C-alpha cells in the first residue's frame, strides 16, 4: 500500500482525541465486566479477555467507565504498548485511559487505535513517562503527541487493511488456544494409567535448590551465567535476560546445569508455582539460582517424561494445592517437590507418552510462530504506511 503523506495534516493527539472520564460504581451500577492490565495484550487491537465484577473484589481504582467503541490505553508501563478497542461496556482502572475520536468527520473511530499502535506514538509515551520502577505517562503529555493525519478516504483505506490483519490475528489466536487446550488434555490423559508404578520424585531423580544471591556472590571470583524464575516459562526458557554471579568451584559443581535437567519455579504466584522447562545446554557453564528447583533424572525416568508429569501437576493445580503460601508468593520447596508422587512406567511406555506430547508441542509451536509472524507483519505494515 502506498500513501502520499505530504498532503496529510499535522495534528496534536489532544486536538483530535477526547479522553472519557465517566465515573461509575461497578457494584452499585450493575457493571458486568472489568478490564485490568493483564487483560490487554501488546500488539492486539481487540480486547478478548476480561473479568466479571461479581466474581472479583475490585479495588477503589476501578471506577472508569468505557463503552463499546472506546479505545483503552494502558498508561502504566507504556513500553508494554497496550492499546485496544472495546466491543463491550465495562469498567477499568483510573490509570487506563479511555479515549474516543473528538470528531468522527476528522478522525475515523476505526482509525484511532491504529494511530495509537504506531511506533512513533509509543516512543512519545515512553519518552514522556515518569518514574523508574513503575513508569507512567500523564494524559497531558500524551495529548502533546504530533502526527500526520490522513484524509478520511485514506484513513478508511488503511483501516480496512489493518482490521483485516486483525481478523487474521484473531483467527490464528483461536487456533492456537485450541491447540493449547488439546495439549493440556493430552497431558491429563496420557498419564492416566493406574497400573503404572509410582515413586516419590526424589526416588526418581535428584532435587536441588539453586544458589542464593548474596553480596559474596555478586562480586569476586569467577562470574558465571545463571537462570532464575524470570527465565523459566511453561515449557520454554526465556534467555534474552540472563544474569551472572560468582560460583566457587564447589558451588559450580553443585549448581551447574546439564542437558536434560528440568527446572521448576520454586517461588511464584499461585497460578505459576512449579512451572517447568527443560534445559538443553543453551548456555555454556550455566547454573541456577534458588528461585528455581532442578530435577535431574536418575536414569529410570526420561527427563521429557518427568517434565510432562510436572506440567500436568501445574495445569491440574496439584502444585498450587501443596505449595506453601506467603503474602505475595507461593513456594514449592525442595522438600515438597521431593515428596510428590511421580509414575515411573517402563521406558517403552514413557517414550510413547513423550512422542505424543512432542507432536502436540510441535503443533502448538507452529501456530505460535505463525501468529507472531502475522503480528510482526501487521506492525511493520502499519508503521510503513503511517511513517514511511
């Protein structure tokens, strides 16, 4: 798509966009849905998740009403790039801006979220954000954003293309969600064999808590990379932010990771405690911190089979039920994990389960890749059209 940006008008965001400040009492005014920050996904134009007011004790910050067609923008941590149009009515927190076109004859409502998805918009918000730990941007600063606004006919043409992209993204997201549910169902069904012998986890392998982070391990000696809770997702490792600390020779021998080690979150929110992934020698001389547990097979159980069982315990809520809870976290200690049951069938049965799970994983990962590629293409196309 080509566009002649030279004839587009230069406008400020606040001159063409109006902030909605409607206040509502979610309970007294019988509001059905609320949208929190976790319900808005980066790079997705449509809100597809929400919570129910009747099932949640909302805090005092949730009083901002939005209606169908309004655009929501997460002003906290603007680097997360959370912009989405609501197709339903509800309430959000005060730090979520609710906006609409001030004049649909100048700015089409369907074009508004596209203008806010542009990289230049996010760059402006990030530049004007305040605070270091939990940065935020004020509406008065967002309103200063200058951009080129196409004529109405051009807005309509661009919106038609980008919302077609969004429909494709939503279709691929639905396919991915179906694959994820099928994978969880496979985890449940494939291990449902009452005749299999059962052992304690520490009888099937070694359970080890990682090294603690202290002033002594922050400096001196040889620094080595280590994985922590932020690096371990559900069946995946996040290796774009790996830190390092000192491990002496004894500690390195004790905490060094080997190919096939299973890493589990020791301390996490209740929903994610026990989340696990397999280490595949992605990093040289890598160790792990005490926010993680390591399971190392003794040889009678395949690491992939054990990992599948741990994922089953996560998704069925077993780890959440046995974890010790503190004010903000749940903990799956080495002792608790060690005492949990784990089936140890013959290796042929284990391999059959592993192969089935690998097929489900491959389908899910293929769909994840396809969805990410479409989102990337959508973002690049939008920025190319709007900014050249």
